[in-house]
């Protein structure tokens, strides 16, 4: 990813993060259903993933402005906002159903997850400065649990 794309992605993430956490006045959660809430760190991880997915879908030259790009007929900002909302709702629904069914990961699955987090989080921390963006290792683990 070019330096321009990285900077633009960071800028979009910052704008989304500030606007999202400002909605409810509380940094503990960003989205909520009757029975489940999505923490701000987990939400920010979903935002970062959506931005990465968006920038991977466009063919941008280093002189172009990210905000001038489109995915289909949507501006990149609108596409990211829609994708974040969709992914966050899926995340909450899957977690809620998992809890309702009383399901648990096996010791082997948890061990594999711990190994993945030990490998990936430091890389994401170095490359994306996750802690500076409010994505703790616990929030990263929460999102990774869904992917398991």
C-alpha cells in the first residue's frame, strides 16, 4: 500500500473513530443491541479492516486523492461507513447467538487463537499503531474470536 493510501486510510479511520465514539458520549461501547454492545476498540478494528478492504478494491495512483475514489457507485467514505455498519451488526449478531447457545471454543482452538494474537497483534501494532488508535490487544482478541 502506498504512503498516500496509508495516510488517507488513517485519516478516514480517525474521522470515523471520532464521529462514532462521539455518538453515545461513552468510549466503552459504540453500537448496542438489547443484549450486546460493541466496544470502541473492537469497532475501531472493524473500521481499520473495512478501510483496508476499500483501499484494496481501488486502483489509485499516488497523485490521486482517496476521497475522489469510488467503489461501484459509492464514494469510498460511504462504502466504508456502510461496510463498517454491516460488519459490526454481523459481529454483534454472531456473538449474541454464540452466547445464547452457550457455545465455547475448545482448548485447542483457544491455544491457536492465542498463538495468532501473539503473532499478529505486534505486527499490527508496529504497522498500524493500534494502541494509538485505541485498539488494545483485548479488543483485537475479541474480534479475532469472531473469526475463529
